[in-house]
C-alpha cells in the first residue's frame, strides 16, 4: 500500500517540477498536457477571456474575449487536414488556414476594447492526388537493369 502511495506522490512531484521548470523558462506549463490531448488552445490571450469552449465530437474550439493590448495566440496540434480559423468582430489574422501535418500557431490582432470571437475547426484532408499513367515514375524495384 505504501509503495503505491509513494509512487503516485513521486509522479505528482516530478510532474510539478517539470511544470515549474517550464514556467521558470517563460513557457506555458500547461502546453505539454494540451498538446498531448490533440486540441487547439490559446496560450496567450491579449485581453479578458469571456468564454472558452471545446466540442470534442467535432474538434471545434471557440474563444471569445474583450481585446486588450498585444496579440492573441491560438495553437493547434498536427492534423492531416489542417485547421480553419474564423474571426467574428473587428480582428485580423494572417493565417486563416493552418497547415496540415504539423503543429502551428495563429496570431490574432484586434483593437483594445472590442469583442472578438475566434473559432477553430478541423479541415478534412483533401482527396489523394491521382498521377496520370504517362507521368508515373518507375520505382526502383520495377526498373530493368
């Protein structure tokens, strides 16, 4: 019994130590947990968060906030189809379509005092591209010496 209790306690201590080290380095200590969960999140919100929701069935993430000074960041994990970001309110982003196959960060700019809603939804992977028969390259295994 004590062995299990000690192991659990040691796990929490190590997890807390890792989070503290990340915070001391200026990083978000919650990031590994969120990234492992495979869901978008906002590590930096320039303003006051009004609401934050996730819909696990669709993978959608919604953040509503009253903008302050600075830039809001939205991070998304790697996904085959990528992600689409839409904005409601007077805000702009240079990355409304986040790339497929890698994690990415979108930056949202807004005037202080305005209400902004950011919605991130997964995009479906595109259909596989067909190569016309005449353009196909022979593979090494089918090449004749």
